[in-house]
């Protein structure tokens, strides 16, 4: 049943996301052609540079719109199918709250990764035939990054594994926290959207304050005590937030959803 639910969620997400992805790819192709035309026909270098900056800015905005759109679609699907009129139909399905949360989380993550993949492909299209110096700089940067990763793996494979594990817990954390905040917001009898937005802002502010305060502590811990200890503390924090958010959402859906559906 989870597979069917995931398939349904992916269809609902990608029938919108595919248009955003197509727009980004089309913009990459169009932008690349426009840059070639500007470079070939514009004699004034200042005008050419200005047009180049404008094209790149619009292209960057298009990529941001695609990635943010993927996040927004996943969050909207969670809210719409559980806490609006569609919730009656969703909750009538022969699935458990755990299966519902897993299906919505996995489908959202797949949509987000797909958006990032399309962004990378569009970048490759946008950079085809670019100035040789720019291409060489990008190649050197990627090469240096690959070499750094290889050195980390060869010198300290445990640290690489820890960082990878940290990312595994960190990536779904944002979605789970937002899902949890949306669930809390639906417990209020009035102004639910305003309350949810206010809680989101509060969580964002608190997270930034804690991150700013704890960052020097983690850096000192890595430098003077153990990088492995610092990594595992981060892993445990992210895992605790993930698990806590997950089971809190489950509790709301299972025990309180009848009050808010």
C-alpha cells in the first residue's frame, strides 16, 4: 500500500514540477543562445556585460524557483491531503499514520532531489561553449573538490562515513520540522494559517540562534577534543529532531486529526 501511496504522491507532485523543470531547461537553452548572440553582435563590451548579468540573474532565479517549488509542493501536499477537506478521503485509506508520513516524506524528498538534478543538467546546458577561462575554472574547482573528498576518504574513512550519516539525518529534518509545525497549527480553532506561519518564524529564529551559539563550540570540540565526537553529537541531534518530529506528527494524525479535519 505504501508503494501505491508513494506512486500517487509522486504523480501529484510531478504533474506540476515537470512544468517548472521544463521551464528551467528551456531557459537554460534560451539563455545560452542569447549569450552567444549578444557576444557576437554587441560591440560595446559594457552593454554585453550588462545583458550577460541580467540573463544569468534570471537563470539563477529560475533555478531557485524550481528548488523552492519542489519544497513548497511537498509541504502543500502534506497540508492539503491531511488537514483540509481531502483529509477525510486520505484518512479513509487502509494505511497507518506511519505509512502516510513515510509516503509524503519520501515523495517530497524524491521531488527535491529531482529538482536539484534538473538544476545541474540545466547548468551544464547553460555552460556549453562558455568562455574557456570560465570552463577551466569550473573544471579546476570540481577537480579540487573531488581530490579533497578522495583524501578525506583515504585518510579518515570513519569521518567521511560520519559526515555522510549526518547528511542523511539532516536532509529530511527540514521537511519533518515543517510537517510538525503544520500539525501543531491545525490544533488551534481559529487563524490556523497565521498561527502556523508564526510558529514557523519562531522555530526559524530559535534554530538560527542555537546554530550561531553552538557553532563555535563544535569547532572547538573538533579542534581540541575529537572531530568524531563532534560528528556524532550532530548526528544524534539531527536524529533526535527527525524521530521526535516523526512521532509527534504521528500522534497528531492518529489522536487529534478528528478535531481538526
